[in-house]
């Protein structure tokens, strides 16, 4: 497995490596930050540290999007796992570790980006092209972290510069439009600063201008969704035409292209292929791999697969919903790539439940189940195509034939017959099957205004343990502010309604 050098140092920043030592000596407001940033190499290392905060994204997308959505029924046997209240739409989620992780790690990434942007200057990084690239990467990542946060939590404290802990205690949550203003400004500047070519060698995995354009298009689509009468990510601003302009630019001018074989997109031997516009880079060994937490089923599955090291701890499986299983047509090639439908263990026990296997290759195990080498996609070329179809269906200039052609291109790769007169509901179904396991489903439903109806139709059919509510409400569109943040300073933040 090729090393991703961009993360060798950055991911070590999450453990006890030397990078962590240096970055920890330069927190917000710490005078040692000035001593760390002395030359170009220091800034490259620091930007790698900003990328390092992407590491929890696969877990988070599975925990907070897939498990929240109609793709997964995540009630455990005991009901006490961290993901149970996420699955069950509990109003006590402010005390949940998975919700706190989303807040804390994203803001850690934002603070690291702020430090880079504060210290970056021509005297320390004389090369103007490289200096611009480093600024563009920091802005792209800050926008990505804020976008992730606004979709989970709505209103946020805006920290667009280095602040001391004392100063942070006086920064309240800002309205969602103000958060978007920062996100869009960062992405617009990143588009102009970042190269429009693909990286090679040790720079594979860095964001380029196309990644920033694709993310900005997704921002426009998200802003255009309904707000559900809550301070969620939708503003109802109808920016579908702006999204379409960006998406067409990527389709017509970028180095990314259609990949004809679905399975090859996720192959361990075909990482960074033409479908991958931006992903989280992983490598196995030294704790630098992805955990693939809920994708992999129970220990019994790996005990039945020789050569895969497995710790003795128990892992309880979150099963694929019957609704998703039944959504695949009989000949859909994506189903076998995406889902493992049961297995028989070494003792002959037949497990009938299904789980995601899209990012799992038993022939290429890492050190253990917490250390797999596969990258995790955040923006794919296929998503760009389907976002274009969505923008047109939502009112951007374009034709029904363009929408049908895009959807049928995706269906043909899956081995399915063409369809005509594609509706938004048909498009959402195609996105569901195409991106299952990639953490997009919940956001797709929220963005398109369909989440309440879809989930309320699904809940009574799937909730065999009777732990979920009979229906969800608009406040469930976003998560609560973690309780630990509410107690930092009395009255600084107000909890999201409903929690």
C-alpha cells in the first residue's frame, strides 16, 4: 500500500508522535506558536496538522448520518451503546460522546487552520505560489469543518482568527447565514489560490481548486433547502443556478472523469482514481488506518476470515435496514459491493443480519480492525454529476433529458435498465443506492426537504425493538449543542430547541 506522506506526520499528531509535540506547543494564544513557525517546512507540517482533523470523518458520517437515516437500524441488544440515542432520536443527545466529538474535533481543525492563516507571511514562506497554496488549503479545510458543523448544529460561534481561551468565552453563536458567509468566502478564496491540477507523489490527498468548487456547489445546494422553522442548515435561498455553474465547470474542465466499474472506485489497489475529487487519506500501520467501525460486522465475521487480527473486545453490529436492502433492484451490481448479507462463522453459526462492506477488503487487512488502509471519499465525481441533476430538478437551467442522461449513466454502470422522466424522489433513491455507507443520506434528505416524511414513513416499519419515536419533528433535523459546551460559561450558548 502506497504511503500517503501528507498524513504520516499529520495523523501522528493524534498520537504521541513528534508532530503532536510541536503542534501542542503552539495552541491558540500560546507564545510558542510564534517560535514554531520559522520556515516553509514548518508551515507544511502545520497544514498537515489541519488535515489530521479529518481522521474522524468516516466514523462521524457513519454515526451521525448513516445511523440517523433510513439506511441503518442501529438499536443495539442492550440499548446502551453511544449510537443508540442517535438512532432513537433521543432528546438527551446533548450528553452523547458522538455528538461531542463532532463539535470538538471540527473546532480543533478550525483552530489549527486559524493559526496557520494568522502566522503565514512572505518572510517565512517566500515562494508566493506555495504560500498561496498553503493559505488555500487552510481556508478550504476551515470551510469544510464549519460546513460539517453547521449541518449538524445550525448556529455556531464564528472564530475566524486566533483567539485566546478567555476571548472564546465571549463569542456567542452566530446566525446560520453569518456562518455561511465565512464558509463561502473561504471557499471562494481557496478556489483562486489552489492549483487546478491533481497532486502527485507525497502531495496526493491535498485539496485543489476543483475540490473547493465541488464543496461550494454542495454548500449552495444545502443553503437552498428548507429551514424547517428551525436554525438548521437550510435557508431557502434558491441558489441552484450558482451550484450548477460550479458543477458544470468541474464536469467540463476538471481532470476528473467517469469510472466505468463501480467496485473499482473503492478498490484498495485503485485509490485516488478519477472518481475521487477529495478524500480522507489513510494508511495502515502505526495507528494511521481508518477504524471502519460499524461497517464491519461482529468479531465472529473476522474469526471466520483467516489472517485478520482482531482484539478480544466485543463489537455489536448496526444492521442495514430492510428498507435499504429492498431498495436495490435484482441486478444492481452496487449491492454486493456495498453490503455483506450475513455470514457463517467458524463454528457454523449463521448470522443473517447485513452490514456495510464497501470499504472492507479481507485480503488487505491492517494491523487490526482499527487500522485499515482504505481512503474514505468525501467528494466524488459521480456526486458532482448527481448534484447537477438535483440542481436542474430544483429549478436551475437545464432539461429533463440532461437529468435522465445523468441518472441512466449511473444506472448503466450498476447494470440496470434506463428510466425516463426522473423525479426528485427517483434521484434521491439513486443517490441512496450509489452512496450508501458514505454518510450522505441524512444530509440528502434534510437538504431536499424530504427528511420528515421519509423518516416518519420508515420508523414504524423498521423499529422492531420499539425504541424510536412514532415520528420525528423538525427540531430533529439538527443535533443539540453538547452539554459540555453549555456549561463552559453560563448563558453563552442556548440549547437548540427540543433538546
